[in-house]
């Protein structure tokens, strides 16, 4: 099988490594508008060759689109215009806008909308890592809108990455993703900005930064070129969850203001039940 | 040297392991009001024997108090009443209230106020780990209030744990700790409660939880018996930082409400500068 990956960043690059290692394909073509990324991907051995979008599509059995979600929405209809029996999958962090973009497309059945739930705060081909997706969830959305053979090919890709498959519709995915991923990023960005604002008057503030700080703020290093489009496309869900999160924070604030340590204990005990999810 | 550790939990237990390994002492006595913790600490080989508070103090050259900060404030004056030439150190996450408690004590010079900046979300003797404190910061507060030999002994303890020493006054410590530790815990607790509230109507919400969620919510497993007293003792600083954090979150909210994606990009780029701190 020939695979063409559009977008040679963290996700595209890491998929290239895993798909080669999983022997699912013998040839990977890379497409990226950033020529530096193309060169790096070749040097790092992520892809066998690079090509233009049109040539990359023509040569492929499977086309994986791994670029920011605004760019996926932009190019997906044009990519589907060019395919015949090939399969096209995206790996974007939002699904509703992307799916809506091609609902009426005559080649809709060749497309499988998906989201592998893995990432790091780093970007670019040099950020690609081995065994990246292992044991994480991969979501496939609106599977009934895809042809059976297309769906099976994409399922096979995710099994090769050692991921477990979850099926839901695009709207449901976007609500869930707002809760378990998108708002985590906003809290991290906001926490980083809180401490960075303080640093302007107090240059020793970071001397005490410990593991707890690092883990809550790690995501604040994430790239705005990826994240602004995600937050834009999932704006309504993210706003709902952000409002809920701010109201939860205000409960902690009221407890401290009113010195209600009994209720503060209750709030923390409730939070502790997250143990049933996170080992 | 004989060391007595009061409190055989995560911190006390991990210190016992490291101090034994660092050959700084030949005998460690454990004191804990929880008899189960005493038994576990003996079984795990964290301590050589357990004793009552009075006996533990009498036998020791150095007494390490590693219990929740409200309990430190409670017992510290009584512990200092009992010492002669021994050294007493605490490892609590707040410093102002604890230091204020003993400012006028006749044995104040035998006490060194400190805070090793390390922890995990787990507690109890079984949570104790090897090499726990390595390469982290240890803060010593109000060092001029301690006798030279007492200070040197505590500095030696932290060097044995491979920590680097930072000196500041107790008030300064508490402001810094609010920024880089205490508010991180509140955001984690609040984020856990946000998602747990949603789970009541949507039992599949956690299927998508990925690494990003795990890292921002990890601290939500932390024990209220430890954290309520910290937030209580550092209430004013925590409220200041929490207000600032909520106002930073509201900036992200306004950007989404007003679809101001340019300013959203700026906010994320600002947050990205945290890279200079977190590698």
C-alpha cells in the first residue's frame, strides 16, 4: 500500500514512523507547504519522498490529512475532488465543522473522519516520536457516511498504531473533546499567563516551580497555529465547558473567602474521585 | 546521628529512604499517631523503630516534622519545649503561620523552617519513593532565626537529598508557593469536578481522556487532609493568585465570545514563553 501524509508535523511524522514500523505500507509520500518541514522529514527518514499535493494524491491508496483543523476544512473538498477509489482520512481534533464541509460531496464515502487521542506540546517533524499512539483511543466519527472498505482501511491503520477504536458522531466527539482536551489547554495557557504576569515584578518566582506546576502548565507550550483553529471550530462547546470550569473555580474561591473549610474538603473529596479514571 | 521523623507519609517516608541511602544517619525512629502507618513503615523498612513523640524526641539529634501544616503549627511549640541541643526542622508547604507560631519561643534557634519542593498526588508510607527529591529546590526560610549549627545540619540533610538550596523569608515563600504550587492544585481540583459533573449525564465522557487531560488533572487526586490546611494557612496569597487566574481565564472566554482570534493568538503566544522555564 502507498500512503501519502499531508502535513509532516508531530502527528503526521509520528504516524509515518508507526505505519512504517507496522509494515502496513511500503512507501510513504509526504506533502507539506513548508519546504523546511519536507527537508527535515526526508532527513529524519519519516517519508520516502515528498511531492506536491496533486502528485501525492495520485500515487496514494490512503491519504492521511494531518494539518491544523482550519486547513483540513479548507483543503478536504479539493482533496476529495481528486480521489477515485482512494481512501482519505483526517486526524483533526475537531470533527463537526470538518464533516459538515463534505456532507454533500459526491466522494463523501471515500472519507473517514477520525481523531487519534494523542499529542504532545511540541510540533514539527523533529517532534515526531516512536510508539506515539500506543494504547490510546482513536475516535471514528459518522462511520455510516463512509464506505465499508474505506472504514476498514482506517480501522486497520489505527489497529496498527495499537490504538483502541471508539465510534461516535461528530457532535458528540466535539463535546467530549471540549471536556477532556480543549479546556485543559485553556487552563494551562491561563495558568502560565498568571505566573508569567507575576514574573514581571518578581524574577525569582520560578525558582520554586516543581513537578506539580510543570504537569499543569506543560500544555501551555502548545502551538497557537494548531490551537486557535481548534478553539474556533469548537467554540460553543468550549465556551460551555469554560463557563462551567470558571464556576467550579469560583466555588473554591468562595470557600476561601468565607473560610468554609468543611465545604472545601467536600469539593476536594469530590475531585479525588477522578482516581477511578486516572490510575 | 539519630533522626526521628514525625509523620510517616509520602514525604516523611521518602526522606527516610533517602537519608538512609545517603548514610547521613545510622538510626531512624518513626513517630505517627496512625498505628497502621507505623506498622507499614516498619514493614517497608522505612524506619528502624517507632516510638511515642516524647521518646522519639529524646533519642534524636535531628527531628523532622513531616505532617500536614495545621498539625505542624499545633505540635511545633511543644516539640521545641522538649529539645535541648537537638535540631528540629519542618517540611511544610506553608511557612508564615508556622514561623509566626514560634517566633518568641526560647528554643527558636534550634528550629529550621524549610520546604522541599517535591511531592506526588499520593499519600501514606506506601507512597514513599526512592530518589524522590533529587535535583529539586529546597527552601529554607528565615535562616537568621536559626542557630548556625542547626542551619548547617539542615543544609546537609538537603544536600544529601541532592536538592539545591534557596533562601527566602517565610512571607516571600508563601507568595511564590501560591503561584507555582497551591493554585495549580485548585485548577486541577476544579477541572476534575467540571468533568465529573458532566459524567453524571454522560457516562462515556472519559473514554477520550488523553495524556493532556491526565497531566492537568493528576494533582486532583491529592489528599484534602494535606491540602485544606495549606490553602487555609496561605489563604490570602491563594485568593490573590486565584483571582488573577480567573481573570486570565476570562480573557480567553472573551476572545471566544467575541470571536477575537487575533487576541486569542497573542494570549497563547504569551503562554508559550513558559518554554524558557519548562524545558
